C-alpha cells in the first residue's frame, strides 16, 4: 500500500500525475532490466489479451501443471523402487 505522499496533491491534475508516475516507474525498471523488458512489462496492461494470447496462457499453464505432475510421479516411482527419487530437468 502506498502512503499519501505518493498520491496527487489536492488540486493537482490526476492524469498528469499518473503519466509522470508511470514514466518514473518505467525509467526505473528500464535501468534495472533494460528498455525492452520495461516495455514488455508495461504492455501487459496496455491492451486486453487476444483470444490467441488467452489460449497460449492457458496452454502454458496446462504444460506447467503436467510438468509438475510428471516430476512428482517420477519421484514417487523412484522412491517406491528404492532409488530415492529420479532427477529430472
């Protein structure tokens, strides 16, 4: 949560304040991660995701869940065979 000093002053143009705040945040991120990553991060909120992007996100989440299940299964099988688990990449 931000403190009140981080909010626009009474009478200050809130739109101008928000643009100034976003620019400062963008520049700070850009210094640490680079301009390309700062643009990628801000692009997340720029436009709503397309159906193709939503499908890609869902597919990646499914693949991640399957990957976790496969690792858990390999560990279970390894332990049941007395191998102490199987190391997977």
